[in-house]
């Protein structure tokens, strides 16, 4: 089951798995020969020394093209090649002249990402990519595939990272345990969607050839969720710029309502986001109905306590008229009692919202046990008493460590990288 705004696998797990499950496909795209160096270290030799053209905003791209002696309309052609056709090299851009392609390739690279690992779950519903950046940092992206489920079309969701590492230190999160490395650039954020778009389009085309979908169903990535590594609102400007690129009708054309930004609750940024007049979805990782419980696993709660966060959510909902989504991971005997459900119901009472209840998968270290489906339904009943709508959804892609930061962690553990 998945919720109605996104289908991201949850990142709840501190499991450091010491084995590879036998039931997933594993491919090492590029050898991981060294541990990620600090951002200040020299760039890895395998990454291109040229700057990525994906770092240029549309305006900057246009002025750059004009400075190169080309007509303005060439910028639109180039933009379409990059973001709509997701061309892998300038040589593939047949609408541009050969000399122009040559000058572009002498000044810029395209993708700032180098894929080093690609995993697909046994049921083929989830794939996860590990990318190396120019300075050796490793980030992860996930592609989730959903079949038609009666009221929704089949869809493919890209779950992307916004930071290398994260400073917020949630105790249940693999990325949080790795510490903060640096913010991702706009190009590094958008490039993740482009990479997943290429995979999604190829799959669509194969299905069309097999007669499993019609030509009109060449969709590619349909949804994007900012739920990978990092706190998106801590990299505010780059994330906002990336959303504009993803939403551009001549490029990837991901509708704003198909984009979800997830935050642990940085109050000033939530209030700032309310003024952006974007139609994107906002999801808050809440996971507890009170400060005592929340502060145990989410240090950010000491800075922005639950009451202050919920006040900001009311302001956001009033300003944007958008429903807010809350994520609540159910941890057996920790935050899944009926009393805690009722407390959550009282907290969210009168707020235009929807709660996603996520029974966490048990972790190898035995820190967390799974809330069973019956207990999850009982919790849902407690929320219902206060008129709070909710959905119970299950984690996805667990056999490939699709939780945030886990693939990077595994690569470093197992490959000695
Ligand atoms: S904010 Fe997100 S990425 Fe950062 S530690 Fe918490 S859950 Fe992990």
C-alpha cells in the first residue's frame, strides 16, 4: 500500500547489514576504489574536470549561448536536449550544429554524477543508484515503480538526495549517523532525476514494444520526492532552483503537485516556503506526538519543539491552502500505543492534514521491532476519533537497502571504500 502523495521508501533503519541478500540484482558500474574524501579534497580523476552544464539556470544558459556567438533560440534547443530528451552527450544533440556541439563539449560536461552501483529489488519494484560526485562524495537515488491500483495510473517515482550526509543526526537514520559532508548543487540534484528518467523511459519503451503499454503511456518519471539523503530545507536555495528546473514545461515537466518535499521541521524555512507560491506537497517527518518522545530520536526537536512546528504548519496550510502530510513511523512499544495515537489526534486537530503511518521493518541490531498490522490499524482508529485521516503504508525496497544512506553505508562497509 502506498500513500497518495508519494511512494518513497522510508529511511528508518540504522541496520548495518553485514551480508548481501541473495535475491537482488547487483551491479557495480564503476569500481569504488577509495573512500569518499572530504569536500576539500582533490577531485577524483574519474570525474570530468569540466563544469556540468546542468549548473546553469535557464537564464544563465541563454546568456552563455549568446556569448558563444549563437542565436537565442539555440538555448531552447539545448535546454530541450538536456532536460526533455536527456541526451547523454553533446554529440547526441542533432538539432545543434557540429561546431557548436564541439565548443560546448570543450567547455562543459553534462552529468556531474558518476554511477558506481545499481541495485534492483527482487520484485523489480525498486532500484537504487549510488553516485560519486566530482569530489568523491557518494549520494543515493531511488526509482520506485507502481502498477495501476484501481484509482491511480501506473507511475514511477524518483526519490532524490539534497545533501551529501546530513547534520541533523536523527538516530534512526543511516545518513544521520554519517554526519554532514556538503550541500548538493542544483545540477547534482536535477541530474539524479535525469539519470532515473533515462532508466524509466527505456523501460516504458520496452513495454510499448512488448505491447504492455500504449505509445501514449511513454511517461518516464511521474513523481519526484525529496526524501533521499539530507534535509532539503537545509539546502533551501538550491532545492528551490532545482524544483523550478524539474517543473519546466520544456524540460522534465514534472508537475508541481507531483513533487513532494520532506522535512524534519525547520520552522523558519517552512514559513519561507509558504511564501513561494508553489503547488508542491509538504511532508513533515513527525514520528512522535510529544517533545519527550520526539527528542529521543530527533535532535532537531530541541531547536524546534512540536508545538512550534505545528504552529508553523497551521500558518503554512492557511497561506497555501494545501494539505500537509505527516509521516509517522510506528515503532513497537515506543510510539504506537492508542494513547499516543489520541495525543497525535489532539495535536493535529483542526489542521488540514493527512498522516502516513509506516510500520518500520525490524533492524538487524534489534533496536526496533515492527508494529504489526493489527496494532497499526488500532493506532489509525485512535486518530480517527479526532477526525484525522491516515494511511498505513509499508516500506519498499528493503532488500536493496533503499532506506536513505544505507547503500552508501553498505558500499563503504563491504567494498572497503
Ligand atoms: S533529517 Fe533526514 S537525512 Fe537528516 S538525519 Fe534526519 S532523517 Fe536522516
